[in-house]
């Protein structure tokens, strides 16, 4: 099963490699004010900006901050990479052992507990006619979080105090036409059974 999974992951990586760029290691000082362009898109930097913005939104609503969990980053990135191929936002995945967010989280090494996932795609560029069509990484993270906050199911996941940990990921791709440039993003939430304190947990966002 591990060999089969390794082959599938390798194939998936090859398929989306043409429309995504590997990011360098996290710098000591994040440059979230840097403009986000297709030519040097840094998916790692945007993922970190999404994590920071998520905790800013939670703090604004009186909800405790989430801890970043590398295993959840991996689970989120697996789905974001698939969304580039599917060209739509969804929570299912046809690959064996990755059909649901819980399967992806468990395969990443986290067992039990409660889990949920947010996913979406939004345009890479501002609307035509804008003075500057490029967002900075911080601006885009705020734009992306606003999309989740405007969706009841995603908002419930994001502001759920039962969740203690999260992982974020995003990938650059396009629709059928290459000019339709998009960012596909996922965020996975997780809490172990002993961390819940009896608090209710939400289902994956729509």
C-alpha cells in the first residue's frame, strides 16, 4: 500500500508541476508585502500568510489562536494539488487512501479526534481596470479569508473554538483556458479527542 501510494503521489506531483512552483525554505523575515505574480508565485509564503490571517480573524472574533501542524500542512497540500487537476474546489479526492479529509489527515500521521476542511478557488488577479492587478501576499490572504468568512460552513470551521491545530496550502493553476489564472487553497482543522473539552466540532465546509 505504501509503494502504491508513493507512485500515486509521484504521478500527482508530476501532473501539477507545470502549473505550480516549488517554494524555497521559509525566510527569517516573511515578506507578505511582496507582490504575488504568476512568474514567481511562492505557494509556501502564501500558505504562511493564510495561517497568520486565519489567527488574526479568529482573534478579532474572540477565538483562541490555532497552532500550525506540519502533518496538516501536508494533508492540505495534497488536496490543493488535486484541486489544480480537478479545476474546482471540492473535498473529495479519487486517489486511494485520500478520498476524504479524515483519510488524508490519518495518512499524514494524526489519528482520531475531529477534523474539518475548507477549500476554495479564487482568481489570481484583481478585476480588469484595477490600478494594480497584483495583490501582495498579505492582501491576497485577507481576500481569501474573506471568501471563507462569507460562506456559513467555512466560517463555522474557521471560528470553531474546538479546533486547536491547522494546516494551510495553496497552489497556482488555471481553468480550461490558461488565461483564467487561479489560486486553489485548502485549510485543514484538527483536534485530538483529549483536546476537545466537550466543545462541538463542525463538519467540512461546503
